[in-house]
C-alpha cells in the first residue's frame, strides 16, 4: 500500500558498504589476530623443541611428537570416515518420497533448511568427531610404542601359557582398538539412525512400516558389527581374567584367576563368545531376509545368557562349591598369585630366617665388644638436623637446605668409608633482600656448595651440633676441589637468565663476589624470535625488551632433577627423593627411576603413592607417582643431573628388564649401558627408598609362601607407625652400615622393622644390601622373630616413661626448650636386638636441634645417657670407657682403631686442648675476629668439662690419690676479665666488627 499519510518526509538514508580503506584495515587486523593466535599456539611447541635440543634429547621430543601426530591422523581419520560414510550412505538410501504424515511434514522444514548446506554439515560433523577421536587416541602413544616395540619376558602365565609380554604390551593395545571400534560403531549407528529418520527411512508415528528395507539392512549391519565386537570383547575377557583385580579375604589387592574364574567365568566367556558370533551372523543375514525377528531373538538370548551364564552360574559355583571348602579350592590359585607377585616385585629371592630375638650370651663384656662392630650408629638423624645445617651453614637468607637431608658414604682422610649426612646450600628465592624481576631471575641464580657432616659423631661448636666434614662459604673440607655452584636443585623451581650482560651474585663472604655463567646449559636468547617465544610461553613480556638480556644470554628452566629426568624419559616413574653426591669434581644429583607395568598376570597390584608414604612424606619429601597403580616394578635406570650445567644422563641398571628393553627400542640412544657408569659414581649409588618401601609393604603378606598359611593370615605383618614422630605415618626405612647375623663385616644397608598385624611387639627385621658397588647388592634378608621382643613403639613408650627422661624433660621446661627424638635404629646383636635413639633439644637460646642424649635398649633394659659410649656401657652394664669409634664398614672385626685414651691420658689431653683453646682465643681477641673468639671459648669450656670428668671421684675420706691431681703448671691460665666474653662483645671505638660476628657469637652461645 502506498503511504497516504501527510507527515513530514525527509531524505532517505542509504547504508552503503564500508570504504576500501576500512575493509583493508579490518582484514589486516583479522590477519594479525589470526597470526597472533597461531604464534601463541606455536610458542609452546617451539620452546619445548628448543629445550629438548639443549639437553641433547631431541629424539625423545620427535619420537613422541610423530607418534602422537600419527595416532591423531590415523584414528581421527578412521572415526571421521566411519561417521561420514554412514551418514552419506543413510542419505543415499533415503526413500524417494516421504509419507504424507504430520511427522514427515514437520521434518520437511529441517530437510529444506539443511539442503543447501548438506556437504558443509557433513564435513563439520565428521571433522568435529574426527578431531575429538584423534586427540583422544594421541594420548595412547605409550600403549602403541610398547605394543610395536615389545620384547618377550620369556616367562609364561600359568593359565593360558602365553608370554607375560602379551598381557603387558599387547592386551592393552587390543583393548584400546576394541574400545575405539565400539565408539565408532555406536556413533555411526546414532548418526545413521538420525539421518534415516530425518529423510523418512525410519518412522515413529507414521502409518505403515516403521523402517524401509534399505534402512533396516543398513542398521542391521551396524548392529552386527557391534555384536561382533562384543564377541571379540568376550574372547579378550578370557585373558583379562589373568590381570583382573577382585576382593578376596586372602589379600586386599588380589589379581588373577580364582577357582570361580577358572571353572565358571572362563567357560562362560567362551560360551558367550560363541553366542555373540551366532547373533552377529543373524544381524548380517538381515540384508537378505529384511526382517529383524531372528536377530532380535538372538540378541535377547545373548543378553539372557550373559545374565545366567555370566552372572548367576558363577555365583552358584562360589556359593555351593567354593565357600564350603574355600581354602582347599583356592590353594592352587593362591600359590600362583604368591609366585607371580614375588617375581613381579623382585622379592622372590628374599631370604627369611628364624631369629630368636634373645641374647645368646650373658657375657656383658662380649656384648659390649660386639656392639662396637655391629653397626655405625648414626646419631645424626638426617630428618632432624637440617635446621642445624641451616643455622650454622646457611650464611645468607637467600640460601636454604632441604628439610630432610640425605645419607651417603664418603671416605675420610684415612681412606675409611663413613656414613655421611649431606645437603646442598640451594638458592632460596624467598630470602632475597629485595624482590624484583632482575634480582629474582638475573642476580640471584644459584646456590653454593655442599655441606656434609659425619653421621656417627657430633661436633663441639656448640656441643651436640653436626661434626662437619665439609663446611663454610665457599665450602672446604674432605671433598677437595669441586664445582660448587648449584644452578639445578630440588628447590630451584624458578627460571633464571644467565650469561648475558647482567652479572650474577656468586656469594657474599668478605665482600660481594660476582660471576657470569660459563656452562652450555639452557636455551640461547640471543635472537629476537626465541625471546618472543619465551615471552609468550612464560607470560613475561619483559623477556622481549629487557636490556639485561643480550649476547650470550641463556634461559635456564625445568631445573629440578625430577623435572629434567621426567622430561627426557617420560616413560619412567621417578623416585621421590633425588640425592646429591660429589663425583669427580662435580656435584651430581642421583635419581632412581623405575619401569612399571600394570599387566603382570596374577601379581597383586599396589598404589605407589600409598605404599611409598611414610611419616616423612607429609611435608618433608615427595611421594612417587601419587595414584599410579602397578603390579610390576624394577629399578631399571640410574639417572644423574649435573648441578652446574643440568646435563642429564640415563644409565641402564637392570639389564634383564624386558620393559626397559622395550623402551630402549622405542627411544634408541637415550639410555647408556651399565658398563659406562664411572667408578666414582658407582661408589655413591644405593638401593632406592621408594622401591624398598613398595617391597616391604608386599612382604608383610608375601613373605609367606605356603597357600594355607597365606589364606589364614596367621603370620601377616605390618609396617609400624613411626614412634618418634607426632604425625601419623609408617616408620621410614633407614640407611645404616651394619652387620646381619653371619656376616663378617658391615654393609651399607637399608633397614626396616615389622610388627605382627594388630600387635605392638617386634615381628621381623629386614635389611637389603644398599651398596651398588657390592656383589651382594639387592640381597634381602628377613629375620622372623620367634620370641616376644619389644617393638619400636613399645621401646619408645618405655623411654618416655623412664625416670631419667622425665627428669630431663622437667629440666628443659625451665629453659623453654623442647625434646626432639631422632631415628630409632634397630640392630641385630648376638641373638637379640639393640635399639639406639639420639635425643635432641631445641629452643631456649638455640633454635635448632643439638644432640644432648642417647637412649639405648637391649633386652629388658633401657638407658638414657649423655653420649653413645655411655649409653652402650650402661645398657650392657660395663664400667669404664669403651671404643665407640665406628669401624670401617669394609674391615672385618679386629681391625678397628685402638680405644681412645682414658684416665691420666684423657686428663692430659683435655688440659692440652684447653690450653690451645685459650691461646686461640687470645689470638682472635687481638685480631678482633669475634666468630673465631666465640669458637675458642666454646672449645675451652668443652675441654675444661672433659678435664673435670676425667678426674677420678674422691674416696670415702674425701682425699684424692696423689696421682690423680693434675700438676699446677698443667692447668690452663684463666683469661683475665678484660678478655672475658662479656667484655669482648663490643669492639673498641673505631674498630670495625668483622662481617658475621653477630652470627658467630650467636652460634657460640
């Protein structure tokens, strides 16, 4: 209708196209946006490639990448083709005319709206499904590589007589293919059904036939494929019974066939396989019969058979055949489980010996002499003394030590091997005086030096502190000369940029020392492209334009040993505790790595995160592979990470491990041969804690090899809770040089105790030879205690109730100090067990633990004395001093050092030490060296205490023997009042107090 209104009219506004300039600008912005998004996505890939190339493991990156790409393309394409072909086929088989019904009329609108875009819709659907399937399949790269590179175990399972490699390498891949086939078939069935419905091949409410013949045939074929896959699933389920987990009263994590599986489920799966094959044939036959009557009946029979044969029949067998005589029925299968589990966890050679637990002699002198050589009693607990390292050797707030130190073996000046507590002075980013981007990433870049102390003795400055064999900044001592800078460590988690124009702080001691990184580690930032990639990858734009980055700059990241080994060997499971060692002039992090499998037939499973947890893992050290469930494990690789240049080396350790052989085929050249391990490194390799904890947990049940006894659980053990720790958790294993019964010399061992399940007394003691250089490395021995012996918890309870301990604790309350218990060591000795526990105090004037007492228990006696020697004397009822110097573990009895001087000799030595300390103090006072003066005063006090203790006590008449009085001229001269510590606290006017004097005086106090 024309506009008949008389209202005002105006010019028409014409909306035109944007100008060419605007279109060009918009197009440019769009292209730039796409390029920016592409660069962001590319940056992560590029920086990963650069990192792998920098550590010389680019083959790991390329092998993993191409495997993922291959799986993505193959299975993404297969899924897309399967869906696309079935949609296309359903469209092609559509009826020429649709039924005239309300249902079809309502669908006409959708058909008409889709008609112009049918090809695009088909491409979009198939592409989306293909992308999802490809991305999911690329995550199966480990499964594919193990399948295609798998090597035989040369060991067959007891049920089907197939090589274990079939279950470990082949079966997981077959299951993946089966799952992929089910997914493709179900999605194809859904897509085809929707297409048939949209184009009239399937009808729900329309009169007449519900499906055309073409639709019936198409969908029947897909259903036949589905049922065929179900038949394959039934067949694979037969083999799956060998690795199936189930609940069983004999053990918590039963794996493998039981009586009902072998005699009911196994034949049931075979019968169901046959029924499924027949049912699939009936579905395929629908192409000719054009009716679903027979296949539907067959499918119903298959479902009914699955319920009756696969569910009801096994339940009947279990109820009426197994339960009335379960122990006898299950005995052969329990034996298979025991044998497989012991083999899979490498505990089949664990030797169990009966051990009475009661002393075989009443000769106290003999017991005391035997105690000297039984073990190198570690009174420096690495789980306790870290704060002492921190206080005495930290030197600067931007350094730190781990909360749990490590135990290793080093030779002293005389060439004797000794247990040593060691920790690295790593960088503490939180302790930097002024936090900013330059300081955090350019100036403070590394820690400095290894600090070590004897595990068996204490120091005198102050008394009860660690007896350092390597100390200071830079560190000096028994390690000799080595590269002390620590650019890679357990606590070094931030990235650093080094080697460029910005100087790094090396250390501060008598002035500030600077350095510039000279290693070839890290990735070069000399070109703009790399800088841009890292700026995007690290979300730090300053990397792009900062003037602190220039020629020679390199970025260091992935700096913890665990991160580096996991990155270069993603197929390994890494131990929770890397430990440092000084080897050939370098600090090397040693990392134990494991190959694992979840497909060892009949071997019971364990969750690594749960099994390797103890009282220390709550907040002190990491747990291996949190929820990784396995039933096969080997310490197959020993890895090292250089603390200076981050270089990673992987060494083959278990030369017989088929899983490692498989991965070496997949990643050739990444693992070096065992024979290439340097001798100096071999001396520091040890049995790994996490593997030991997994094995000891399994041995709580699997030390029993008799099926009847295993079923009853009458000899089951448990790992006791740590009695020295307030936090709940199992007692950690302890490294200790000791002798097991029948051995002539000490061996570096890893030890643990067991208690009978539900009882506190000692049930067994276990030790494994932890010295990698020993021919007996890995030899396990278990001592099953056959009499009633106090367990660790009972010993700790008796100690807490001891009168001497109670008095000691009461005295501590007045000094605002707390008692702190160290490791409760258990040592077999002459038929019994000797317990040794160091006791520390903390608080008052010192905020770190000092060893003040040593507790000992043997048999029914428990003592609490000032030092280890006194404790051993008291617990065996021996008067006088005895040799408590720990012997060289490699020496047989009788070759230890002579006992220290006693009586007059001890008195004279104490007086001489006091005179020397006084002279040193006078010298330090003149030079105004306050830390040295404080040390001299401590040494003087300690020497005077020893002199007083060495003098014999007076007789009944109050007089001393003439020979017991020291000569007047032997007494050290007392310093005058002007040289007393009180008057020396403040330097004279104009005199500069040396740097660190306050810290030194604190330490001296």
